[in-house]
C-alpha cells in the first residue's frame, strides 16, 4: 500500500457523500447546553464546526483552512488547479468572478497615536517604539474597516540582523475584547532578517466591518532563536484586498498620505482595478476552502482536499534527525489531523506511526514461533485476574503479588516462590526473555528464575544488579516434544532489593536473533485477528465490531494486542452480545457523563462511518443536543527519539468534532459521547448512536439514561485550582466554569464572582511595597476574607527563619497593611518539617506539595498536625505524566482529614506555547489538562472531561457529608458512610441522597 493512501483515505467530497450531511449540521460543542446563546461563540466562528489543529500562531499551520489563508499556499494551489486542467470559471460561480471597479486598502501610521493612548510605547523617528525586553506594555491601535472581507495585513517594522524583538499582534472588535481575539494571535520580528532596515510581516485575515482594535505587545522569547534583545519599532499597518501585491514602498505611502485626508491615524484608500489585473484578481478569488464550505462548494472543496492531501503526503517524506529537528515554523513541523488514522501530529511523525501500525497484521505466516506470556495473569494457584478467588493464596507465594500485566514483590530481603507455565505447541530450542520494570534500570530488584521442562531443571537465571535494558535474556531451553515450560520465580536468597520487584512478561522464541523491544508483541496473522474478533463477538462477514467501554476513562489503544494485561484496550473486555452493544447511565441533574464507544475495523481497508445521535427522549419531553459525540484523536508525547518503540508513546487525547469517523485498517477508532443533563428534568430517557457504513449497513447503540432529581450542588463545593486561567475569551471562560473549575487567578469583583460561580480567588504577592493601595483595591471590589487568599512567592523549601526570610518579610507586611488577607504558602517537594514549623505562625491557608500529604514518611504526621486544622489544599503535578494523565485527585477531597477544601494542580493550560504540538512541548511529557484553543473555541482533552466528572462526583460526596451534619470528614463516625464518601460511585451517592431527600436541605 502506498504511503499516501495510508495517510489520506477518502476525499472530502466522498466522505460528505457518505455522511449525507455537511459540517453545517455537525453537533455543537459537547460541553455546551442545547441551543447556546450566539453571543457565547468566538467571534469568527460559523455555526457548523469541524475541529482542526492550530499552528503555534496565526500565520503558521497546515490545515485546509490555513492553506486558504497563506499567500504561498494559494499560489501553489493555483498551480495545482492548472495541472488538473481546471480554472476559476470551473470552480466558482459567475457572480464570484465579476471584477469590481476598485479595491479597498487601509494605511495606518501608529506613531500618530496621542501620547495618552500609547501606554508606554512612544513615537520615535516615524515609528511607534517599545523596549527590548520580554516584558513590556501593550498598545491598542484603532482600526476601522468599511467593507468586510479577506485582507492581506502587512506590518512594517524596523529590523536588525543581530537580534530579535518578538512582538505579538492581536485583533479585537472594539468594546468587545471580552469575547477574545477575532483570530488566533500572531507574532512578528521573530526571525532575524537578511539585512538591516525596513521589514514586513504579512497575514491573510478575514475582517468584519466596523471598529476594531489591534494590540501590539511583548513576547517572551522561549523558542524563537538566539540573538540580542532589540527594541521594537513599528512603522505602519497596510491592509489591502489586492492579496497578490507586495507591500507599498515608503514613497508610495507618502504619496497616498499627501493625496488623501486621514481619519485619525488611518487613510482609507480606493485603488482602481485596472483591466490588466482582472485575470489576476479572478485567480485570487480561487483559494483552498475548508470544511465550512464543503456543502456550499463541494467541487471546490474536493479539489482543495486533494491539494491538501498532496501537500501532506509530500511533507510526510521530509525525514529529519530528532537531534537536529526542524524549527517549529518549518512546514513539516506543522500539526495536522490525519482523519484515516485519527492522529494529531506533524506529517512525518504521523507517517512513522502509521507504518508501524500497518505492519501489526501480517499477510504471511510467521517464520518463527514466538510466544508472549503475561506472567501476572498466569500464576499457579491464582485466577487470571491475579486473585485466589474464594481461596487464600498459597503461603509459599510470600511477598509475591499478581495482577494482569504485573507480578510484583517487595524490596529489601523478602521471601516467596510462585510458578507460571508457558504452553509450547511444538518441539525445539527456545530462547527465554523477561521484561522488567524500568525502575530496575536504576535500582536493584533481585530474584531467581528456575526454568524446567517435564519436571527437569533446564537452568536457573539470577536476576541481579541494575539491568541495562528492560528485556533480559534468561537463557535457552529445549523441548523434545510439545509441552509446558515452567518458570519458578524465587525471592529466597536472591539478595536485597533496592526497589520493588516487577516482572511483566516472558517471551519465548525459537528465533535466536530476535531481541524484543518495549511492550511490542509479535505481529499477528490474519487468522489470529479473525480468531480474536470471533472471541469478541464478531460474526462472519462483519466489517465492524463496536462496543461500549465499562469505564470511559480506560484508554483506547492502537495496539491490536491490547487487553486486560495492558493499560489500554483494543478489544472489548467481554464478548459483544448478539443483540449488539448498549449502555445505561444513572446521572445527576445538571451534570455530564461520558460514554466511550470502541470501533474495530475487521478489514484491511479504511472504514468510513457516518455518525448520528438521536435526541434524548423521555418522560419530560425531547431534548435535541443533550447527547453529543466527538472523535478520539491520538497524539505523541514528548519522546523525541524515533525508534520502533516510539509507537508506545501515542495516547488518546484530543476530542474533535468531525463530520464523521474513519476506522483504520485492522485497527480501532473511538467515539466520545457526552450526555448533558443541564435543563433536563428528572426522569427516564433514551437515545441511540447510529453508525452507517458506505454499504448502507447500520449499527445502532442504544443508551438508556435515568436522570435523578439530585443535582451536584453542595453548600461548600470542592475547590479545583488549575494554576492557570483559561484561554482568552468568554467562550473559554464559560468552558472553564462548565468543567467545575472554581478558583480564579487574579482579581475579580465579588459581584462577578457570584455571577460566574467563582468560589475563591488566588492572589499573589512577592514584595513588601505597595500593599496599602493594593489592599484598598481589594476592599473596593467588595471581597471578604474568605473570598481570596494571597500566596507569597512560590514553593518555600528553606528550614530556618533566615532561609525563609523573604517569605516572612512579605507575610509580616501583609499582616500589617492588609489585615483581612489570608496568607498562603505552598511548601515545595523539597520542604521539610522545619519549613512548616517556621511558616506556621504566618500561614492561614496551606497548599503543600502532594509528597507531604499522603505517605506516613518524611515527618509527614507532624506536618499534618500543623496544616490539617487550617483550610488546606494540596498541589500535584499530573502534567509530568504521559497523555493518559487522570484527574488530579479531585474525587478524594471529601474524605481527606482535617479542613481540606480542594486540590490544586499544575497546570490547566500547560505548556504555554503550541498545545496542539504534543510531541515537542516545553516539558517533553507535559500534559495539557484543559481545553486547547481552536478557530471554533475550546477543544477538550479526555483528562479535561475526567476533571469535570470527578468534580461532580466529589460534590455529591460533599452533599452526603453535609446531609450527615459533618463539617469535616473526621466528624463522620459510621464506617459505612466513610466508605460511601470516600469511594462511592455516582450511582451509590445518588441512591443515598435520594433516599435521604437531601436535595431539599
């Protein structure tokens, strides 16, 4: 199969034909209520939504939409159209090709701003100038657009070859800045020019008519390149409908200024369109169109999609060395969505992954016999789930414990022996390998492995020392006939371990040259794939196997072998019933719950599906939009070394609104279905997910939903602090609130807190200066003591008053000049008991690192005696895990000891550069916890949905606590109620609350 066909699958028109719909009819954001107010939408968003990645800034990116807004791409599109023997007249309606008499242009000279409007910038030699540092003021420059449309926006500035003056550019509607920028922010002077002197940056931007504001600001130089920090000197803005033209010279601009009267600092120009330019103008009306135009202009969309396919295929061949990877602005580094394999990555990385996955099912029988043996699922005396069932585990097991995917034992000098048996179907000499924990690379974890055949010992392997690879060759064993190879794992006398023993897998192979890698299993044959499909419930002739995950937060896996012994799943845990998959949910009012639908393609060709969801219907009526769906997209984490095991570093992550879904050959796709009961009365309801193949065959998945009369609304909700605020714009703020976030970083009036549902403000102070005026502002906003806390600096870790003096001095000044402010400290991971003791007299609100909260080590019980009596949260860093990071402990808050009020985590919006480019983040394995920005507003991640559901369940547990009259968990005396509050499911919590009628407190 050719690489481009692996990549691309169906054309856009064919896909829309299958769906029988267009993006205009695609469902709205899954996290929003039915029929949302149009004012809550981003300003530039059409009603129909198809999610695609952004670039790191506006003028970067490689989606269809980007190609229609980049001058070089449009020129390349014209060449592509000519090669297809097409022309504008064949792709656009006649009325779109009638040249106007004149085109509009706008010249803005920002140095003409009044001094009071410059906000720290200042006129300098015909420019508007600002300093050279990362931090600096932002200036707002007015812009009036008479005719809406696509403009080429030129920014003229002064540049030098020896450095950078990176400057941000944002465009807003005047007096509507709370809605966020009209388009994604851009940057200029981010690369050094070839020569000193005037330079230009341009972007193609769709602008509405009316008054706008262009904001210029400083940008922190994280990744722009080396060189000196240089001043910013902006000469002019020039906006024109002549998209093909170069920017005007200084002489031409002067001529325009002399001939036309300005409107403030703006000159509105009418440039005649000469007959010689008519043909050029007609061609520039022809540009690649994105999904928004797929139904209105299907032929042009199909040509645009084929142009994009060709471009992505070509970029996928741009192999590069990870040690010298291309600049983030390079075309091959731009992130796109591969809608055959449902991957979000740059074309090169996506192609690597596709090639690996395509090889998982072999067309040829294997030359060698290789057996993958999960040790934890096959221990003598235990069941496959690692338990002993109704019997006690054999005493000889000692310290050993088993579960699918892992056999483990304690560290130190421990005892015990367990046995496992590998069934071998034919005689021969086999090489035995063992896969251990990565921790064993740095710490010792000794054990003996006694290998025997027919009761006779073949050899004994001593697993000792620090290993050099997670796979270790134990030795070779010969079987005279088919039978079992037994391995006894023994701790007795093996030596003292520096870490826990963890054994995952045994691999037996008759290939002496085979060296296993990672958790990659041997390739399957088609017969194996068919056998596994039958075991999962597939019938003869089926092309699709659909199933519902019992737990939607168990990750879908692209590995064909993924099962109960792996972290993710690629097959259902139990066979799908002959009647097909279905599910039922018990839900609170005013809540959300997720359903994950797994889809496995049983054929060797891409399987496109249309998706329709019936409205929620039940006792109180019909509720369109209460059930929505999104496609699960897989992303790479920050593993940069591209090896065969890099395939393990891909995870299900983004949730994308798409016109349909394609299931890749012999692989899986996933649908994320969200049920939203906001404004849905209590009662019983049903819905159906209907999947349709190109053949017309339909697959229906019924959903039954019971909505409880109880809503998750305790008097004191659990506090959730994501360390950062949402992205700019009301649509992101509303999404932030809809996901249960209720701690805001920064000042906000009491009235706005109440209107928004914000429960707590996190403020910060790091100086002893300016406190009286700052505190007066807080009081003027109507804030009471319990509405906020003030964190001093960050992460104290000193153990003496002298070492902590900078923190204490600020605390003392706050006590003196801001007596109503609650002072907070967040002791770092390296903090000790003495840190808490020194800071205790000054602290009103504790936020210690998670290390100090849970384990009974490091003097923690004495720390607990200090911070438990005060209001406290803890902070954690789930962003340092991989992309399957879960909610950061929110559900455990109601059962924490002392006066625990919530949890903080780092971070809601991290990394701070291109959140779509997960493969090259600021911290390589950082996990974006919240929604990422897009042209159409928030795009959720799976962990963002998990945060919301965990918050809902935690609030229900808080309601149980409140119904019992228990201010603290320590006040709950009934062990059964402790269990319910600590670990009760949504169903169990709702049942108790309904029985005790607590919703009418």
